[in-house]
C-alpha cells in the first residue's frame, strides 16, 4: 500500500499538505502556537508543549513500528553525530529562546495570523537555513562528523527486536505524562 506511494509525487505532496494541516490544527487546539504557552514551557511553568510532544512521540513510535511490522513501511534512519546534534541544538535553541516558537509552532502561529511568527519566525528559519548552508563546508570539515554514531537505532544497539523496546519506552513516556498531570504541570 505505502510502497506504491513512492512513485506518486503528487499524492505524496497532497498527503504531506494534509498531514501538515492536521498537525497545525492540533498544535493550535493544544495551545502550542501561543507565545505565552511556549514561554511558560521555557520557564518550566507550563508543560503543555512537553505533553503534546510526548504524546506525539508515543503515537508515532507505536505507529511507525506497527507499520514496519506489517510490512507497510520501512525505517531509513539518518546518520548522526554528537557534533551535528550540537550545531542543530544551538541553532534550534537560539531561535526557540529568542522568539518563543519552534518551526512547527511558527507555522501554526502564522496560520493564526501572528505577525511576530511570520516576520521573526519565518525570517529566522530562512536566515538560519542560509547561515547553515554558507557555513556547511567548514562545519562538515570540522565539527559535524565528530562523535559519529552512524544510523543505528536503539533496538539495533541493544540487539533486540524493536517490540522489546517500544512498549517499555511507550509505557515510560505515558507514565511521565501521568506524573506531569498528577503534579498539575
């Protein structure tokens, strides 16, 4: 079913647009496109964003591995390194802390008509992407490949079937969500 989608670029774009609209709608309904909610998260006062993201991780993790187990999808993990995590985290963190939006919430806030997200957020994303592209050759030669850990997944690292990792990880994340709710955060 999903493998037939690889040859249909128009269908991929339509599906991506639909998924983006649904994602943006859910972010908006969850309050994650509101500046005060995001700043509250950064100040450890409002954990709405963490709850939304942890819920998405649990659903996505189970969904991806279920599709994979049924032969409807394949995993293609990308190679990673501690250097690339450092650079990506710094770029993401600077933008997030400066403006109070991440790329997903910027799109949702722009959809809500927030000019700060349109000018600062979209402008910041474009500036950050341009800066990274300009510096990429130098970063590639110096830091991006430092601490390379390849394209290995946690189940591969542990040398076990993914289903030995997914349920305990999902249960742990659901437990964390329950703890956040119980604590009133």
